[in-house]
C-alpha cells in the first residue's frame, strides 16, 4: 500500500514540476541555472522515498568555476539523491531521445542540458568536441557519469574516457562526486530507508595531463572515488545501525 501511495505522489509531483518548470523556463529558455533549480526540486523527493540525504561540499565549492563534475551512477534513485548537489550553471549530457519523453523531455531541453546522438557513432565521436565547445562558449560546467551506465549493485564500474578527454581539451578541473550505495537498500513498502551521503571531493587539476595520459587521469579519479565510496558506506552502516 505504501508503495502505491508513493508511486502516485511521485508521478503527480514530477508531472507538476515538469509542466510548471517548462512554463517558467520559457521566460529564459536554455538558461543553465535552471538545471540546479529543478534538480534540487526533484531532490526533495528523497524524503518521500524514506531517505535521509546528507550533502557535503568543500568550503570553496562555490569557487570551482567551470569544471566537469563526475559522479558514480547507480540506479534511478540517483535522480533524488545526487541531484541535491548539482551546482548553478551545471548541465548534463543526455541522449537526444530524452527530449521525446512526455513532460520531462521538454523540461530537460528547456533547462539547457546538452542533447547528443549516441546512436550515431559518427556523431557520437564528436561528443567531446561538443562538450568542450559548450564549456567555452556558454561558460558552463558539465555533469557526466564516467561509468557510462548504471552500476546496479556491481560497485564502481570502469570509467570511460570521454569526460577526461573533455576536461583536458577544455583545460578545466575535474570535480568527483561520490554517493554512498543505494542499490539493494531501498524498500518502497518501508517508511525509513536510511541514510545516503553525497559528497563532493576537492577539484583535480588536469593541467598536468595531456591526451596521452587520459587513462592515467581516469584511473586516478576512479581510485579516489572508489576509496571514498567505501568510507561513506561504512559511515552510513554505522548511522543506520545506531538508529535500529
């Protein structure tokens, strides 16, 4: 019964946010500030799912400037956990097909996210160039999931190199964002689904790397994030155990 009530509320909430958000964005379409605004609105659904989300940022996070944010990608619940930490003037990179999803697709485009053709290999090859051009011309930061797919409980998957090629080409920092494990933890028929910690790490300077060292940069980021996620999981386990 609780699952059904949650599902009804979430569907109604999302449709309303998308409709009114799209109307709001028509007054300043494609403004990259909208992504954080509506990302945080979707993040409020975390309480509906019985999650207590704690967001942690370094003291100087607001001074990061243009950069590429990378985060672990677990499942569909990322929309209500990691979205809470999206920074102003940060957009995501999504498939063109997202624009055709009723309600959500229109908001996704109007908020200024980048849409690419991932099904066309020739066009997909130019994705890095599109990202670099967007960073320089629009003065925006980019949010990417370097695993390339949802991990679904398999731990932090190997990183694809696109985000790192783009960071080196654009000459911007990489900022890792780590989310404690949610896979297998959420039961929609249960009131309390425990803690989730979303933590932004210190920026990583890419100026010391060239395109031949992109895998080295990716490996360094993977190692940092994997270690931090393990620490966050241990902390969450202690917090949840203390409340039982």
